[in-house]
C-alpha cells in the first residue's frame, strides 16, 4: 500500500488516533461488573448501572473496531462512502454517547 500525504490520509490517521484513544477507558469499563464479590455488595440500582456501563462499553468497542476497519479499508480503496460512515460514527455514536451527557450534566 502506497502512503500518500493528502487530506484523506491525514483525516484517516487523526480519526484512527481518536478512536484508539477511546479503547483503554472503554476496555476498563467493559469489565466493571465482572468482580462477583464486589458486584454483590452493591445496591440494586448500582448493579443495574454497572451492567449498563458494561454492555455500553462492549458495544462501543465493537463500534470502534468497525470504524477502524471501514476507515482503513475505505482509505486503501479510495471509496467516498467512508466519509459518511465517519460522519455517522462521530455524530450518531460518539457525540450522543460520550460527549452529550457531560454537556447536559456537568460535574
């Protein structure tokens, strides 16, 4: 694969860095409810919250993987619909799931 430094390559690299930056916290959250002893001591509401965070993190890891595959496959084949997939991932998943709750409910 010949690497050329154009806008598509730069945006692909930046999008890859952004997606890979999300992997460590999502991976850490994906295993929050797997410590059975600590999980049983939680209140039922916190157990439900922990399960929700666990499942949301696993789904988010799948979206990150799909995004990376689509972006790099689209870059190597120079397909234009990958821009639409990047748009959907950013505004359909990343903003509502990762950013919007912090905007509405700041700490």
